[in-house]
C-alpha cells in the first residue's frame, strides 16, 4: 500500500516535470523574439545604403573588412551590429 502511494507520487511528479519543462523554454524564446521586435525600429533595415546608415546612426565603433564573395562587411554600433552585402544592409542584430 505504501509502495503504491509512493509510486503514484513519483509518476505524478515525473509527468508534472515533463509538462513544465517545454513551457518554460517556449516562454524564454517568445520573450527574446518580442524583445528583438521591440527594438527593430531602432536598427537599420534591409536595403539601406552604408551612407544612409552612417547618416542616421553616426560613425560605427568599428568596421570589419569585406569578406567572401559577395563581399560581406560588418559595422559595430554600441547596441547592434549591421551586416552589408556590397553597399547595402542585409541584416542588423542586437548585441
């Protein structure tokens, strides 16, 4: 009788942990996506030229040399990175 009760408690605990694990992970992912969306308007958008980015956000903290084919360049700003293909933005990401 005691073993049966212990077995039921352990099974209930195992099921509870299985259900709680994925929910916590999904919440963290959703929070990250929402935070990135909230700051998306504060970063350069796809298609802007290097000149437009520099005019709007100023001189970057650092600039990497173009790498690969097509040439990809990265500019570093205090709160984000901007990636260019040739002379145009292909992506910008939060730090």
